[in-house]
């Protein structure tokens, strides 16, 4: 590998599915926010 800056010389060591990664990120974040929301609603009704 003489030219280390040439992107054609580099092998993709770990092929990734970017759409799946983004979907899992959104799904995970939505799940965490939903749990926080549900706990907040339960606490609000417990106080009132």
C-alpha cells in the first residue's frame, strides 16, 4: 500500500447497514423517552 491516502486502497473491514443503525438509534431513543414520559405521568397522578 504505497499511497495511504487513496480511499480505493482501503478495504471496508466491517460493512455496516447504516439504515438499520439509524433505525435502531431512533427506536432506542424513542423507547427511553417513552419510559421517562410514562414514569412522569405515573408520578403526576400519584401526587395529585
